[in-house]
């Protein structure tokens, strides 16, 4: 229930206007509800110790410059793909439009700061029924004659011409609009961080798809080399069978080994096609649009010698999801003030005036003027819904604080896991590289022994199979390490510059 009071007596109206002017001046520097206090991210001073490994970790706590992390791969094609994706990606465009939407919503909120003004013009011709009290009174006056005075006549029907204007303004006495604007600013920050998150995801997706593409091409090339070696082995076996030095079983087994390797080629072709299609979509192109540019085999981009991570505390300043959670907490805190201000009195100043006449010729005369103005004070007496709204907003603010703390923990976990995976897979890749070299030496020796009749064909097949498996594992390991590095950069929130983005947002 709300109590509305209107004041029309001039002296009371004047006193109220002076009093509320003073009240507005005093209240201009304060607003209802709690002031926002930025939360402190609970992060450790250093990253956790890396597990024991046969070599030093490739990740360090040196200051990290992650704005264009993909340039560390030194791959011009990757750089070009990411630049084009940033300019054309549709998800990123939608994120930018959501920022504009949030800014427009702020304009709607802050419009309440200003008076509303409307102008009107009208004409009407009215006839009152003579069988009603009002119409009967008008008709009776038309026949009244006062001695010494002109005849009193009230026409029925009659015309009315009007030109007027209405104005209304509600002073923001208790900061309801200010808190709303504060919440809207935080909402803009949420949209901005969503756009930053879209950037981080886009650059990570492009880099990962590109590394997958080059990895599949590397695996295909490795399989083709193995096929050539298997074909040579099959030919050697056939020659030995023709010379009576081996059996037909060895020829069949050599042919089967060759077929098994050839059967893997369609898998790599499919992976190549899917990666090209994924890159095309990320650049807002139809599937296969980049095939002519990317179908030529190329080696995966080289990895940097070391990856500086910075400190865990840097995550709170860079990760868009943490920054978004902080902005959401700010928005929820400001919404508490908006709800509390709804419990306070609201003063509205209204006015109307203009020109009104029975004839069009007289409407601009000074005597045709009319006006009315006065304040309206609305006092909330009993509004359980508004009290419930205050309680609701307080709960939402507490929830936002919990979400912020949880987001920080998730970010730390993702970064630690990505770092551990990158270091571990780097070690695995180094071991596989050494294993492949040893397997090649072993296969050469076994083939020589087989050609001399010392070793059996089973030994050759075993050495060949071992080398093939480890070569393919090494090719896939290189891809995994590249994907790990992309995941690490993504977990660190790389792909944009916080200070530059904040400056652009302020402009």
C-alpha cells in the first residue's frame, strides 16, 4: 500500500518545494544500499611445485605477455587465420552487439535523471446531453438574463482549441536512479568480459584446429613413409620367396602389415577435412573454403623453448570469467540499493500549461492561458513485495560472492592442470623421440640380419610394427603438446590486453 499526497495550496506548495530542494541537495552525495567493495581473489603466492621429471620444467613464473600468445609459434599462416577470425567471426560479432545492447540499456535507466516533457495540440467539438444534470445546467444558463449585464450564454455544442505542454520530473532523492546506473555500468562490464571470453575462446579454437590440421597431415605423411617402407619389405619378401629362401606365409604377413598401415590413411584424411571445416566456420566461411589454402602438408608450428606464466594472482586481473564474476557481484550489490530506495518516499514535480480557447482566432491571446503545477509525494506505507525484493537482492549478492570465489578456484585448477599436462606431455614427447630413433636402428639391424638369413621374418615384422606404432605415437604426441600449450594460454586468459581493453571501454 502506498500513500500519495498532492499539495496545491500556494504557501504549502512553496514551503514543500523549498524543503525538498534542500533535501535533494543533502541527498545528492548519498545513495541507498551498501557501497560496492571489490573482492580480494584468494590465490596462492606461487604455482604448485611441478612433479619430478627427467628435465627442467618448460614453464616459468616470469612476467607473461599473453596479448598475442599465438605469435610465439612463429607461424605466419596461424597468425593470418587468427587475424581474419577476429575480423569475421560471428560469435565475436554477437558479443560486441551485446555490449552495445548493455550500453543502450544503461541509457534507458539513466533517462530517469531528466525531466520528461511532452507537447500537445488538439481540437474537439462537444455537445452535452440536455437530459443530464450538466447539459441541463448549460441549457438553463443560456436563458438567464441579468439586468444591466450582457446576456449570459453557454453554447451547447461548443468548440475547444488547445495548445499545451506537460512536464514531469522525479528528483533522485535517495539514489534509486544512481544505483540503477551503477548496476547498468556493471552490466556493461559483464558484457565486455563476455566479449573478452569470446576472444580467448576464438583464438584458442583457431589455434587448436590449426594444430590438429598440421598434426593430422604429419601423421598422414608418417603413415605414407611407413607404407613405402612396408612396400619395400613386401618386395624383398617376394624376392626371397622366389629364391626359395622363405615361405609364402612371410609374403602374406608382409602384405597384411602393408594393408594395416594403408587402412589408417582414411582416418587422417577425415581429420584433415574436419579441421579445415572447423577453421572455415571460425572465419565465418562455408565448409571447405580454406582447403586450397591449407591442404598442402606443412609441419606443426614449433613450440617456444619456455612459457612464462606470471603469478597466480595475475589470473584475477586477466581471466575474463573472473572479471565477469566480479562485475556480476558489483551489479548485484547495486541492485540492493535500487530495491532499498524503493522503500523510501518518492517526490514527483509535475506541471501542465498552454493555451485554450473556444475559437481558433483567440487561442493565442493572453487570456487563453491556463496552467497547473505542484509536487506529489508518494509514501510507501505497506509494501511486502518491495521488502521481499530487498531480501531477494541481498541473497543474490551473497550468491554472486560465492560464484566469484568458485570461479577463482576453477581458474586456478584449470591453469594448474594445463601447466602440468604441458610439462608432462613435453617429457613424454622427448622420450618418444628417443624411442623412435632407437627403433629405427633396431629395424635396420634386423633387416640386415634378415637379408643375410640370420634373423627370421617374425623378428623383422616385430621391429617394423614397433617402429610404426612409435612413429605414429610421436606424430600424435607433437599434436598433443601443441594442444596443451594452446590450452595453457587459454587457461591463463591470453588473447587480449587488460589495460588497453579497459581504456577502450571507458571511451
